[in-house]
C-alpha cells in the first residue's frame, strides 16, 4: 500500500496532542489550521487542568471521584465510559505535560502546586500561573515542531478546512481546504481525518473565545452528514469583562485562589467598593452554597448572578448584570505568582488594578459542551478499549472528532479545568485508534481515483466563485452582529420557548440574507472577506441546532435553564410536609430523567436541523439530583439517599 | 545581507564579534585609559609629562612594533569590524526613544567619530609612519606629525593652538570616552558578566561613573595641553633631554626633537625627581 | 447579555470620529500606499474593533469604496501573538492598543503600519515564518523519549519555575525583533518555475543567514535551563554561536522594552552570552 497519512484539522491542544502521538507511532500528519497552530484558541485557557493527585488522594480523592464530579457537574448527560477513561488518564497526562517542560507552578518543596476549581471539593487543578492553556499548548506545539523538523508533519497554516471528502462507500478519505493567502483550493487525501477545530463562540458575536472559534469546521462536517450532539448546551461563564470586540475571561482560578463574589446589599450602592463595610456586602454564593461557596459549577454561579441582578435588582450597575469579584484581601505577591496573567488582562483593558480594587465582572458565553457526535467502545471495566477504531469516530467512517468540537465529555455543563484535560486526553487517546482504522483499510486514500478528489475541489470552487460574484447587497459583518445578538438574547443563561422560536425565525431570515452578501473584496489574494462570509454562512446550521435543541428540551439541565420547567424549591416549613414535598420533588426528578436524560442529536437536511435523541450510558454512576448542598434543599438529598440505598429503587 | 564578501564574516560571525568586543577593551580600551592618564600628567607640568613620554620612548626601536602590534592593528581591526557591524544594523531611535536604544545608537555614532578622530589625531601628532620619506613628503607638508617626543608638551601645545583643534580634540575625547564606558557595559552583557536586570543596572552606573572619571582625566589633559606655555615647556624639555642623553637613559635621536628655525634655550629647571627604569 | 460597556469615568472630551491612517499593500512586492479611514468613536475601543468597523464599512474617508483592510488577530487578549503591528510608530499588539490611550498619545489620528521586518502578505498582515523556522533551528523543545506514561518530569524548585515561567510566555508575536535595530528584513521572492518545496527550502536557508533575534535566544536559554532540555544544550549553543547567533545582538535593549509579555529578554541574552563564552572556551580546549 502507498504511504498512509492522516489529516488533522486544527492545532489546538487536541489537534496537537493527536499529531504528536500519531507521529510518534509512525504515521505522518498533514496539519491544517486557520492560524499558526501556536496561536490556536487554547492559548487563552487560563486556570488550569484537573487530575487526581498525590495531595488530594490523601484527603480521600481518587480518579473515580474526579469522574464522579465531572458527571455530576455535567448533570449526567454524558456517556460515562469515555469520562471515566479520561479521569483515570488525568494523572498520567499531567506527568507527561510536566515532562514536556510545562512550567507548572511549584510548591515550596518543588512538587506541582494545585488549586481548587468549581464543582469539586479537592484541589485537583495543576496550573502555570494564569496562562495554563498557553503553556500546555506551547509544550505540544514544540513537540510537533520537533516532529515537523524530522519531516513527519507538514503544517498548512492559514488554511481553511472546507469539507471532508468521502468515497462512494461513505468513508472519509481526505479533505478540501483553501489557502487563505493565495486562495488556492486543494485536496488533501488522507486515510483518516481528525477534526479538532475547537468551539463555536463566534456564533454569539462576542464571547470569551478567539476569532477562530467560528464552528465552521464542525458545521462543514455536519453538512457532510456528521451528527452533532447536544448543541443547546452552551456554557456561560460567570466572570468576564466586556469589550467592544470580545468578552475577556476572568478565570475561575480567581475564585480558586480565594476570590469572593459579592454585591452591595443596597441596590446600586454608589460608594467605592472598598469602603462598603463587610456587613453591607452580600456574599450570595457563599451564603447559599456553604459547602462549595464561590466554587459552585459555572452554570449555577451564572444563574445565581442572573438571579441577584435581574430578579433581586442588586446588580452593581443599573441596566446590566454586574457583580464584584474581590481579590483585594489576598497578598499581592501571591496574586502575582498565581494569577498574574489574568490580573494583567484586567488592568490592561479596564485600567484598574484588581489587586487594589474589586473587579467588576459580567457573565459571558464561554464554551460549547455540544459538538460533533462521536462513538466509543466500552471496555469490561467501564472505560474505553484502547486503540479501538470506534473511539472518537463520528458517524462518517474515518472522520474523527476530538477536543472542544466533540460532544463527548462534559454533558450539560463543563467543570472548570476539565476541558484542557479532555482535549489532551482525546488527542492522545485517538491516535492509536486512528492507526488501527487506517491499518484496517485495504486501500490507501492516495490510490483512489483522482476524480473523487477533483469533484470535491470542483464543488468548493463553484461555491467560492459564486460568492465572489454575488451582488445581493448584504453586508456579512452586519449579519454576523445580528446573529450574535439573536443568539445571545435567546440562548444563554435563561431560555424560554417564545424567545427561542422568534430567534429561530430571525436566524432563518439571516441565513437567507447571508446568501445574498455582496463582497467588498472580490480579489484572489488574501481575501479575508470571502473567508469570513463562508464561515458566516456555515454558522447557521449550528446556530439553528442550538435554538431548536433548546426549544425542544423542556427541562432544566446544567447550562440549559428554562424557568418554565424548573424544579421548584421547597416551600413547606413543617417537617413532615416538607419531606413529602421532597418525595414529590424526587419523583418528578426521576420522571424528568426518563424523558430528557438523553443526548440531543442534530443533523441538517435542507438547511433545517433534524433533532433526535439518544440514550446516555449512565451505567457507572446513577443520576442524582444536582444540588451542591444548596441551603434549604437538604431534605431532598436525604430523601434521595434513602431511595438509592433501599433495594427496590436501585433496579 | 548585503555584500557577497560578507560571507567570510558571517561564517565566522561569533569569533569575529567576540574578538571585536575583546579588542575594544584589550588592548584598545586599556591603551586609551593609559594614554589619557599619561597625558593628564601634563597637569603637573611639562617635566612630569616628559618623564612619562621618555619612559614610553625608552622602548626605542621596539616602539613602532609595539605601537602597531598592540595599538594600531587591533584598533584598525576593531574599527573595520565596527563599521561592518554598524552597517549590519539599522538604528531606530526616532521610533523607539528608549535610553538604551540611544546608547546603542550613540555607541555607533561615537565609533564613527572615533575613527575620524583617531585617524586625524594620530596623523596630526604622530604621523602614522616613522619613515623619513613619509614624514617629509606627506605628513609635514600637510601640517601633520607635529609631536616631538623629546619636546612632548611644547610640541603638543603648539599643535593645539587656535580653536579648531581643541574643539576637535574635545569632541574626540568625549566620544571615545563614552564609547569605551558604554562599550564596557555592553561587553559585560555580551560576555555574560552581568546578566540580571539589577546587575545590568548596577554595571551601567559603575560604567557611567568610570566614564565620567575618565572624561575628567581626558579633558584635564586637553586643557593642560592648551594652557601650556610653549617656551617654558621647551626649556624644561631640552634640559631634560641633555641630562638623559648624558646619562645614557635615552638614545640621542634628533628626529624626535623639536627643530626650530633658530635653536635656543638652556635654562635648567628640574621638573620631577624621577628615576627612569629603561633597560 | 452585557450591553455596550461602561468604563471608568473619563474627563477629557471624546471625539465623535476617529481618523485612522493605514499603510496598505495589495500583495508581496507591490507598492505600498496610505489610505485614510474614519470610524465612529465608541467607548472601550481597541484597534481590533476599529479594524472591524473599517472592514465592515469598506470605504475611505473620501468615500471611495475599497477592499477591507487585511490583518491578523486571534485571542483579542494579548496571549496569541497574532495581531502585531506598528501603531503610531511603535510596534505592539493591536488587541491591547486601546483607542483612548492612543488618542492621548496623538490626538488627531491613529497610524497603522505593518511590521517592517517581515514580508508583507497583504496590508497589515505579514509573514512571520522566519520566527517559527528559527524556533526549529534552536530546537526549542524538550527532547523527551516519547509520549508514554513514564512518571513525572524532573523536580524543579519554585525558584527555577519562577525563572522559567516568564520565558515560556513568549507568543512569537515578533515585537522584539521588529524593534531590534540588529534584526533586518529578509524577503525571499519566488523564482519562476520553482516548486513549493524548493521555494521553502530556499527561504529556510536564507532565513538561516539572518539574526535569530531576541525571542529565539530566550527560548534557547529556557530549554537549556530545563533539566531534560539541557541534554541538547550544545546543539542549541552551536546555533547561538553560529551565523546570526547571539553575537549579532547590539544591546540596544529595545526588545525588552517593547515585549508585550515583559519577558526579561536582555537577561536571556546575557545568559546566552555567558553560555556562549563558556561553550566557545570549552570547544577550544576540548579539541
Ligand atoms: C478564555 C478561556 C479560558 C479557558 N480556560 C480554561 C481552563 O482554565 N481550563 C480548561 O480546562 N479549559 C479552559 N477553557 C476551555 C479550553 O480552552 C478549550 O476548550 C480548549 O482549549 C479547546 O481546545 P481545542 O484543541 O479543542 O481547540 P482550539 O484550541 O480552539 O483549536 C482549534 C483549532 O482548529 C483550527 N480550526 C478551526 N476551524 C478551522 C477551519 N475551518 N479550518 C482549519 N482549521 C480550523 C484552529 O485554527 C485551531 O488551530 C477556556 C476557554 C476560554 C475561552
Ligand atoms: C577609542 C577607541 C575605541 C575603543 C576604546 C573602543 C572600545 C569599544 C568597546 C569596549 C566596545 C564594547 C564591545 C562589546 O560590546 O562587546 C566597543 C564596541 C563597539 N565599537 Fe569600539 N572602540 C573604539 C573605537 C571604535 C571605532 C573606531 C569603531 C568604528 C566605527 C568602533 C565601533 C564599535 C562598535 C560598532 C561597537 C559595538 C559592537 C557591538 O555592539 O557588538 N569602536 N568598542
Ligand atoms: S519575546 Fe516578547 S516580543 Fe518577542 S516574540 Fe516573544 S512575546 Fe513577542
Ligand atoms: S538587545 Fe539585542 S536583540 Fe534586543 S533589541 Fe537590542 S540588539 Fe536587538
Ligand atoms: S489577538 Fe492575540 S495577541 Fe492580539
């Protein structure tokens, strides 16, 4: 057989990890990325990466508990075997990254320092200042550069992935991509394709993500027939700062290092925050969640902020959600050592030193739990079968998805510092699986008839030419703004069906208008205008899936919150009545799980998303109410505990 | 990358740059310090100065060899490579007005001034070559080669009459001193002597103080030279000359003496009670 | 969610319009020309948002329809290194270049130019491959055996981590080399009939003749001070003392002054200088 190659689309943590591992195993890789891979969005990750470790173990932690926290944090919406496998790989991944030279913070004695992140009680998070993603990405980038120097990797940076290529049998045999400098469109035959294209925050106009996170690659796979899982689960991060072009994240690590969230008890108190006495501050997260405090999972923190600002009217600023994130009680040297990166960002963009003055922070779209549907092969111990070709493979044979652009690991809500782990894990883990797949193919993609490749190129060239010639008068940049506004209004923290419906109509209309864009640049050299317009057009399938998925899911789960279908809090005061109420609460909880504890699966046909549902493998950890020790909900936890320990309900 | 002949230079870039750096200090820089110190002895009067000069010239025939081997050739090497280095960069103080960038630019400018200054300075006083033909037919007709070692102070003072030469020397000395002082600072970075920010700052201050000190020395030599009374000095020198030749401490070499149209002078004032230690 | 933002109270009067002068170039080897644009002033604007408005207007201040200005950006928070350009004469990241502050520097106009030390691809976009190639040359990586689970890495002291961490923040933005008087532009034009590989090869060879620049020196120092990285320290030193090595630095120290990550580059350069001294001496006496 001719030489076998793999194409990796995207050089974030996931794509680089896969590339690095594949080349180690002897498979050459063509790495295609919108940007020099060193600039991929993963550089933005600040807070850290989770794993069970020697320190936490002594306090009773284990890989299983990490697995459990992840599943609980994700509201049980993820298939558990991959999550389990990931949690058990955690410590190994940290060790590997340590060996690769990541400058993790150290304890006095020279061990890796750890901090606590949301949704757990253990200090699992290894970190390199407040630029962990950057440090991890660079370590992988360096290894890939080393492989590139050895001739095992060819990089195609400033190339836009346009579509997968499939042969007559439906097997993915390569990709078509376009050079964003010379505008050349060409094919890359490949025996397997791994898409690692990251998130889709750009759909919302402004988010905490980089400009590359437009979801175009995932959408193009979807349009080629790939299934997209859980689109409606979009994480809104509680703490960011707004800017005209981007919402900049203030990492959860700020709270992990002791940062406290509060609002003045008096609405829009105009005093400078430092002069507001303790007694007049409302530390609402700490009061409502004494166990987890400021480190409840993000969906909960965000909703509490929404509640405080919108329902209780205590926002620091009138007219929009804003609360204080306070670090001023922590020593400066400590702050500089552990959080320097984000504090610099705040200072740079807000002009205020957060070491002296509490930060004003706002929620912002941050992460997409959903993504391309991928399969897995479950092992006897409930983890994954290493090297099995089904792991991380989409429903298009030979097309794999890893990293933020797969839907596999985080369910309905991602815990902080788990994404870097899932990205590196899925990247490393997929490599031997892909090897098995390509070794099982009887024919190399390079031996296929040239017409397969040529047809795919032709289709893209037609699209490209049509766009350049289009004269409909619409401005793609303005349509993008409108799309962002529509999604931000309807599909973020709080959702309701009317809004979702009207947003869907609006988005459909925008989709039509986006087809009639007139380009201000119709040239054939570094035409960013046409690249942007293509990405814009390809935002719609995912945008519509988000809205439709959200609309059809009449429940609250993780980041998806519909007040109309929320579980009521207990109102009875009298113990017996309260207990009965809790019983009813649990009945309803179980009933709801029977209906909705399912992955949303979206496909597109004729521009419309088709939604179906798929069962979730919860065989390792049965679902339980997700309360995080909420004050006033203790009875529910009590009742639930009794139910699972009594034999008849554990069936 | 400009010229093709840059090839040899680029290939041995490191060695050449380090040699350039080294020659800046040893011997060129060291020589310059000694030179300025010796010259400043003129403040103690022409006799003291003459004694020092005599000491140097006690090397006799070896002197040109020493001069060329340890001063001129290293200097020319440093200068030629210096020009090549200057051409390899592009100053940008108009855009980046940082102190250290100014120093970088000034290091280059003062290097260029130093070339011009040293070229004329050596020509002006020394004449570059000792050969009689050269001196008669080239140097002297141009008004150069004015310095007579056995009439050190007086010929120096004569040569510096007027106001153009003093200004020329003033600028030259200031530039050379800056160049050396700043050069020692950059050298410490180049060779890795001071690495941390603090050490670099500290070294910068030390170099600055050293530079100011050297500048005072250099300028006082200049002012002493300008204010020297030629006639008086010559008397001292001639007396010393006779004495030294008589004791055999120096070789009689009229070429190194001042020859006036009418030779006169006999007053015998003693300058300094020094012993010469020539071999 | 969050509506247009609200910054600290500002006292000085704000303009309604911002004038922007941009040095454009349609492609490599083409002449460059100035173009003037005007966008509405908004609060909290940075150069990226100005360029976004310009892209969406696609019209000069004179009302002439033009193609949108091409530029590069990514993270928009100064960690990816993509958006470097020369703003009001000084190289910096355009995402962190806030309009209010620029207008304080120069009230009437903002001037944007592409970096001058790299070949222009188009407008404000330049080709910084030379920097990435240099990273390859100095072998800026830890030469591990492989990526299997082999236990933790070498134990490092906190002091060592704190020394290395700042160096590992380098995002290859190129500010340091743009401001460096010793780093000069190398542009290699394609010859007729040359294949991609030949062209790339020639580019690599030509780049290898130039100064490696502060960023690469600092990376070499970083990896030489990592216990495993140090295993190939001599190979890195061979590059740092080869053509275009650390000796080409003229100590202008602009690099450290403009580095957006405040990387102690001159310290790295001095450390590299020291290592080069020792390396050269060792080579003399070992042979
Ligand atoms: C501000 C911020 C902070 C974060 N902090 C943390 C944290 O502390 N801990 C944590 O665990 N997670 C964190 N996350 C989440 C985490 O950073 C991301 O989920 C993760 O980096 C995604 O990595 P990836 O490899 O999947 O994709 P990315 O890093 O996004 O890379 C995507 C790659 O795909 C390429 N690509 C995309 N589209 C195309 C196309 N059409 N053609 C060609 N190439 C394409 C891009 O060029 C890029 O190389 C954070 C996220 C944000 C936004
Ligand atoms: C008075 C005579 C001179 C003395 C004492 C002297 C001394 C020095 C010293 C000590 C250095 C520092 C070397 C380093 O940074 O490593 C230096 C650098 C330099 N000198 Fe000179 N120099 C003299 C004349 C010249 C001349 C005539 C030139 C030619 C133009 C010149 C050009 C330079 C340049 C360009 C540098 C900077 C080198 C670099 O940064 O790498 N110098 N000099
Ligand atoms: S050293 Fe600083 S200026 Fe230079 S490339 Fe790195 S981050 Fe940019
Ligand atoms: S110190 Fe060296 S590398 Fe830095 S700007 Fe100056 S010459 Fe360039
Ligand atoms: S956009 Fe990443 S550094 Fe400016």
